C-alpha cells in the first residue's frame, strides 16, 4: 500500500525521451555555464519539460550532475578509443593525431568551454563526493588509453624515455588539462600548441 | 551641484579597513566556494559590514572579483619571488624547492581549493573579460619567473634541454595547473608528485 502511494506520488511513468533530452541539455548547460550557475529550472526550461519530470528521472541535481558527467565522457570515449586503439597507425602518431584533432576542434569553437571533466574538477570536486568519484574514474580510463599507446611505443623503441608508461600517461593527461585551462584564459591555441611541442618534442621521444 | 548630489548619494567616505576586510573575505570565499556560488550578500555578511559598504568600494561583483584576483596573486608573489629569485641557490634547485614547498602546503590542507587563478580560469574566463585579463597577466608574470630560472639553468649547463625557455616555462606552469586540477579529484598528492618526477626527471634535465 505504501509502495502504491509512493508510486502515485511520483506521477506518470518516466519517459525515456525526456530523460535523454534532459541529459543532452544538461551536458550543454553544465559545459557552458558551469554546475553552480545552472539551476534545475534552467535545465527543465531549456528541455521544455515540466519541473516534475526532472524528479521522475533524477533524485537531485547532484545525481543528475553525476549522470551528465558519465554521458559526456561516454560520448567522447567512442572517438577516443577509435583514435587511440587504431592498430593500423603507430602508437605515437595515434596520440599526436588525437591531440591535433582536439586542437582543431577548439580552434573551430573560439577556445570556449574546454573539457567538462576539467571544469567540474575545479568547480565541484571539493563539494560533491559522487561527482568527484565519477571524474576520477573517467580520468583513470582516459589515462589508461594514453598509457597503452606510450607502453606500446616504448616497447617498439619509438619512445626512448624510460619513465614508467603510467607515470608519463598521467603527466600527459594532466598537462593537457592544464593547457586547456590556460587556453580558456588566453583565448588562443598557443597553450595547446606549446603542449604538443614539448610533449612530442621533448618528453615522448 | 550635480557632483555634490552624487557624493551625497554615495554615502560616507569609504573606510579602507572595510575594503581590506572585504578583500580578505573575498579571497577566502572565492577560493573555497567559487565565483558563482559566492553572492555579494555572502561576502558582506562574512565581513560583518552593511551591503551598502560593498558598493562604496566596488562597482560590481565583477569589479570586486578582478581586485580579489590581484590581491590573491600579489600576496603569493612575494613568496614566489623570494624563492625563484634567490641567487644563492642554483636555479633548478630554486624551481624544485618552490614546487616541493607548494606540495607540502597542499598536503597540510587536504588537497582542497587548489590555485584560485586556475579555478577562476575555468569558472569565469569565458564569462568575464576583465577577470580573464587579470588572470592572463598574472599567469604571464608567474611564467616569466619560471622562464628566468630555466634560462639561467640552460646557460649554466644545468639543463641540457634546448627547447626555448619561454616554451618550457609555459608548459611547466600549465602542467602544474593541470596537476593541481587532478589533485582536486584524487584528493591525493600523487598527481603533484608525478608532476615533479616527470618535470625534473625527464624535462628539465
């Protein structure tokens, strides 16, 4: 009986299209305006759904934020894997090609927004353990893909740097996030090009 | 006459102690909670001053934010210069010592807050040109101090890496900001130690 009452209180069965819609809007708004600046009302208004629908799908803004982080990373992961796991290309060229492609993307969008994982790391990680945990997991996955390329290049003798591949991969990822941070301030690709020049001209050699 | 009326409208002469008080509270709140999450009301309440006092000193929250950025950086610049311009220590040891000292600071404060310049770069740089310009200026000053150490070490033969000192300095600074970003997610000094290991074990050698 209690269960029935609770179900009735929750309203109609959640519509999966509404959920997708909220997620897509969420990625866009959290990426552009940030987590704190985006209210649930902003999200439901932009998704053209009533506010109650939000709570049919998500317990809270934090639960929503956590899923938006997953949705954002999983979306990018397809291309990331396609580029970094392509055995037809030497591993160092895969890595370099990945960054070159990302730089072209930022050039085309006037150096705004950057990486949502990075943004939320600075804005939210101190204040939300669930969101922080998702960020940590995704950074781990991402770093692991860099690591595989670096280890393969080291084995093939294409990189003579003998520092451990996991260490180099982590440094590479964090340095990329730092270059993106500086890009947001300089509104230029110069920090990204500096990253590539040092990473591939002095570190992964 | 018009001037008199305007002066009267502005209320009593601004109290410089109130200004300092607002700035100190501003640094703390913008650093801990972020720019968007901190309202003017939060600031005046924490500083125990009436809201009108805020506008005696600052035109807007943005004008305040810009000055808080300067106040924060100028405060840190004293130690930065003391460490990096100390001729009695070899330049590479000065750089290394600077990062080691910063890492001890973050260890002592449980890896929260990070660098306010970095935080505001991701949170505000897309939305405020005046704040972005201040961030860019301070990053430039900071990078210049790294550059001087690197150039001196290159001249002395302590660094054999022949990439230009300005490029290495910029990469170093951005990579440090990236390591701090990752620290906020991992809640560990591991990204900072990885930064030092790669920067001083593979790049600045």
